[in-house]
């Protein structure tokens, strides 16, 4: 049974590398990986990339290049994160509440054809912001017309 292996497994900081691999595929199996997330306003951002598993049925994005036909191609281990595009034109992915992480949905589909695809595996991963790593205190500062948030180490 195919499964997605992430490192770090369940959550990471937004600027931290995320290793993505799929195991349990058939040798040389063609799959499409899709990532998606919704921002705080509910806007959907998605991308997809086409891959082919190795002879061992393993697909490690650090070693397997994305094939032409998706949102990007070539050896780009973090491509599924930086290639996210809004479903509506001219929208930008903006984070206003840094206390809540983005929830990234990862899915693996059979083949490279048009949808509907057969879903083989899925996983979720939280991407938090560097400001709020363990040991950081959030201090709102309000002085006249100036409103800022200060992030201080404990």
C-alpha cells in the first residue's frame, strides 16, 4: 500500500526544508503528486507534479526529477511547496495570523492522465512560522497609530 513519508513528520517551520517521499509503489509506477492549502480567507492554492517511481517502488523527491506536464519539472525537492498557485487569478498567499500554521495537504494519484485520478495516498503537514518556534514570546505593542508585534526569545 503506498504511503507518504515526510521529514519532519507532522509539522515544520515555514522556512525549514521538508523531505517528501512515497513508498510502496510498483517499480517504475507513474504517479501525480498534488499539494494544496487554504489561506486564512479560504482561498485554495494548489500545484501538481508528475513522477515515476524507481525500480524499488520508492519515490524520493530529493533524487527523482519531476517529469514535464505538471506545475514544474526537474529535480526540485521543494517544488511542491514553492509552486503553489491560487485557483483564482491575482490572489497572493499571505499569512496574517502567524500563531496558526498553514495546513498542507499532500496527495498521490495513479498515473499522469486527466482527472479523476485514483487516490493512492494522502497526508497532512503543518507549516508554522519561524516567529513562533519553541521559546518565543509574542508581545503586541500599541503606541498611538503604530501597531506592531514583537517576537522575543524567552
